């Protein structure tokens, strides 16, 4: 988010600018965790996109960008299903 928008939001809500910035940073981190967990669970395609949109509140374009960014890290391997011993 633009620093001017953060300043405006802080003034409008009576919060400290740092609090508003931290809130947005936490939100970004939470959205990344959602995508990370869905990718780790092996979700793909339209199902993945729809869940990211519903769970994060992002627009379709934003969700696509976030999924692409998380995939680009190369850290996401679907978890193997549990085995019965």
C-alpha cells in the first residue's frame, strides 16, 4: 500500500502510522501462509485460485500474482498422503 494511503488511513482511524503499516504487513504474511498451505496440500488450478480468493479476499488478479510469487520460491512440494502402518 502507498505510504500516503497508510498515512491517510491512520489519520482517519486515529491509529498510529506504524500500527497501520504493521497491520498491512501481518495481512500480507497471512495471505502468503494461506497460499503456502494450499500449495503444500497439493491444490492446483481453478480450485486453488477460488480458495485463495475466498480465503484472502484478494481479487482474481491479485490472487494469481500471489500464487505465482509463492510458486516461484520453489519451496512448495505437495505433502505425501499419510500412510497406514
